């Protein structure tokens, strides 16, 4: 079966030449291995890129959604206060070798911080200035479950998004060569003057075989049918108390590394002569004790309540709020949790035990 | 505008926080220019602890009874009172002595105990109400600037009140706990240092003290699963902030 978009075959060394060329025109950010972890870092050469990575620590969506951004400046002169917005500092960039789960992470984040009702100026500016080269994923990790959401391991058109919303080019690594699918006009321009051949039926067949092979390697699965309602019915399930109080550290790692988490706090910093104040947006987390603090404190004062908020937001509330799941199955929140809390396992336990309790109820009835 | 009257008080500690205030910060001139230092043994020969003060900064742990008496007086004559640094905010290093019987601690240092009148080591807020905390070991520059500017502006200082993990993620550090299997105290430690140790590949050792309501037992159990010996775990949770109810459960789990 041919791929959804016209594809071409590109030799590996030509791709490597392209990376150098792209890096001359814009900042190229790619997965780079540092010790036991892989991070998104600027590169100037294809040899610096970890093409075989399974997952990175922070998702690429958070290369675009910066952790600390100045948004306003207040200057006092006498009794008058002048207010000024701070313009975003976005530069032309390119995200290279983004796996499909993370492409979807960017699409989900688009809906919230670049949506119809609210636009984060910094994110929107970086998003507009950044080209994205996707890479179909052949390295299924132990904790990956993108296949459960249809967000991977290979990229395909998703919901109401146009094909070019997710990425500009999409790569698939074949034996020796690369299959390149062009998703947008800027993507076409990235390839200008490059020697390529039209993809053949054999290439498409190899791509499909690789996709099947990747699909068969998933160990982790999350059943999503009826999941939002299932969780809403089980807000007092014992799993919340057991895992929340027993294992959750409120360290916020799960939300910090989540590709779709967007919560922020505003902080003011004033000069000591009290003449100038800069207001910044900073990543915040529902797992933090002070996150939802109002008069008399946080209404989610217990770890149980905060863990339930995270899991239910991703797998239930998000659907009503933004029309899609807030989870793309990348597995980062599980891998980076110091005590290994697993939202898919929590959802699975609720599904199993609810069934058991139903059966028990029927037998007794 | 009249400059606010500042008093700086030192109790049991290394004096590193005062050094930080008057020597090592990048904004020493701005800080000292924004206030009138009316008392502070390192800063001025003049002045007495009598006050009054618009702002009193307190460094050090309370380990002798005269310190508690003076502290209560300072509270009475000060508009704002802020503990600076780990010793004053959570007991810091001096509070390690709380692990041992008081008499035993005294005997370890002094031969003649008749003139020694030490008490259990406690942070400042065990004795008096405080208006904000400026954490750190030594106190963080950003904490001091935020506390002073916030109080002068009449708004509650917005210092970091979350785990070190937040700063690690914001800096894009490798997680030394998860990826390198190091016994990192970051998940239970108050941020503000900019994740200094993990940024250099080292495990956090909680020198800024506990964050609000950390889950110390869960992290202690995780350290055990990671292969840390019990006495090492107890040591990590008692090096800073042992008098606090936040870190005590982490120590009690594995203390012999």
C-alpha cells in the first residue's frame, strides 16, 4: 500500500549533508545522548544526533513551550506606572528527528496554548519559526504505549489536523537509505537541490513491514474505550489513596516531562529601588502543593487528590475540555517518576477491579 | 522615601549567610543602598539590638536560651522578621546534634559542663512568627532580593516553594535519581538553588531544607530499593532539617 503522502528515497549521506546545510540557516535542535539520558540540544552535524533514541527526557513540545518567559514589564516614575509587553524572542529553528508520539504532543499543545480562546505569544512565535522533521519510530521502549492512542509508532493524519500541521518532513529509516515524505511547502524547500529518487512499491512495502514490526513489539497497552467515563465513575477508588499517599513524592516530574502539560505560574521580580518589575511565566504543576492555592490554601491539599487530578486530566477531563486525550502514550511520566508511578497501570487496575466488583455485585444480587 | 531600618542578627552558625549578604552577592551595593543598617555586628560598629527595625534578618540556629530571649525581643520591635539560610529556616547543620542526647553532645565538645547551657537546636519559627523564609546554604541571593523587595513593596515575597526537581526540569538536566541511580534528595528538598548539584551530575543533599509537606518516607523507601544502606538513608534525611517534622519520618524509618 502506498504511503499517505508522496515519498522519495534519500541516501543517508545526503541526509547528513542536509543537516549541515539546515544548521547553517537556522538552529537545528535534535536528540543528543548525554550519559544515560537523551536531550534536545542544538546540533551542527548529523553525527551528533542520536538517530536510534527511544525517548528523550523533556519532550520537543517543551523546546517550543519555554520554561521561563518574561511577559510584561512595569516601570514606575513618581506615581505613574508604565506597562509594556515583552516581545517573544523566537528565532528560526528546526526540530529534527521527532517521533510521532511527540509530533502529536505538539498538536495537543497547539490546541491549548495556540487555540482559539488563548494564545501564548512565546509558544506561538516559536511554533511559527520552527520547522519540524519527523522520524517514524522503530525503537519501541518498555514504557511506550503510543499505539494504544493511535499516535505512533508511525505518523499518520490525526483528527481534524491537516497533514502539514504535525511536521514539514517525515523520515522513515530503511535499510541504508531514508524514505522522505514531504508534508508542507517549507518542507519541500528544505530538500531543494537534493538528489532523490521517487519511492518505489518496494520502498512502501518495506516501510509498511517496518511499521508492522514496530507495532508488534509493544509490551504496554492501555485500553482507551470508555476510559474517560470509567475514571469519572471511580474518583473514590482505593488506588488513588494507596499510590498517592504511599508513593507520590509531589516532585512534579510527571508533569514537567509531559509533552502536553501547559500549566504555568506568573512571578514578579522587582528591582530593589522598586522602580522596575518584570513579570514572567514559569512552568507550574498540579502536583505541587501550592499550585491551586487560594485563600486558606490548595483545595487539592492531599497527594491523593493531586495524583487523581493528573491521571484524570490526561485520560478523562481533557477529552471534554479539548476534544482529545491529554496523553499521547510517550511513557515519560512513568519513566521519570522516581517511584515509578504508572498512569496506564492505575487506569488498568481501575478497569479490572470495577469489572470484578460488578461481577461480585451480580453474583450477590 | 525614608530608607527602611535593617537589623541583622546572628545565632549559632558559620556566619556564611551574612558574608553572602555583604560580600558575595552581585547586588551587594543595591541591597545595602536600599536600607539603613542600624544593627549588625559584621556591618557596623554602631547600633544596639534594641531596635526598632523595619526588617530583621536572622541567621543561625537557636541553640542557647539567651538567643531565644533576644529573638523574642527582636520580634517585638520589628515590622518584618525573616530567617535567612538553612540554620535559621530549618535548623540546618547545627540541628544534627538533636540526634544525640544533649548532655552527650556537650560532653563531646567541652570538658567543664557547668557553664554550658545549650538547648535543643531549633529553627527561628519554633520560637517566633516569621513573615517569610529566605532559604539556602548559604542563603540564596535571589531569595534575599525577593524577600526584601517584596516586603518593601507590601506584597508577599514569592520565593520558590516547590521541589528541586522543578528547577532540574526547567534547566533540562538529566535526572540523576532516575537515570544515574543516585540517592538524590531533590524530590523532597525546597528549590531555589537552581538545582546546583544535579546540574553538575551530583545528587542533591537537601542543603536548602525540606519543601512544604514532602513525602519523606516514600523517598526513603525508594532509596532502599535503589540499594542504599539504611544508615546512609537516615544520614541523608538528618544532615539538614532534622528538627522539622518533614524530614523526621525519613530518618525514623531507617535509624538503628
